C-alpha cells in the first residue's frame, strides 16, 4: 500500500466540499433517471449515496494498488456495469 500524507485542515475542507458536490451531482443523476423511468423507483438520496459509496470504494482500492494505472479502466468499466445493472428498470 502506498503511503499518503495527512492533509492540512484547509485541504481537508476542500476535499470534503468536492466530495459533497460529487454526491450532489450523482444524486441529481439518480433523480433524473428515476423520474424518466430509466432507473427503478428508489429514494434518489439513498441511491445517490449508494452509487457514491461504490465509486469511493473503487477509488480506494485503486489508491492502494501498485498496479492502479493499468487497472483503472477495468475498475471504471466494472463500476459502471455494476451500478447501471443494479439501477436499470
């Protein structure tokens, strides 16, 4: 596993704000998909958090992988297939 330095308070706040914006965008996409009938009728807030959690988990796995550069496309493809397959109506 690669070592990552501890972030300062300002950097932590910027990361937290960025994560919140990403969560908001994912939730909006889930809401739009639910409203259009492309996704099953889930609570969009819950669906957004679940998709975000899957994205976060995949990114953490890559951060810890010394071969991440070669695996990132496979991880992205798997994530998309998993999420879309799980949400599709």
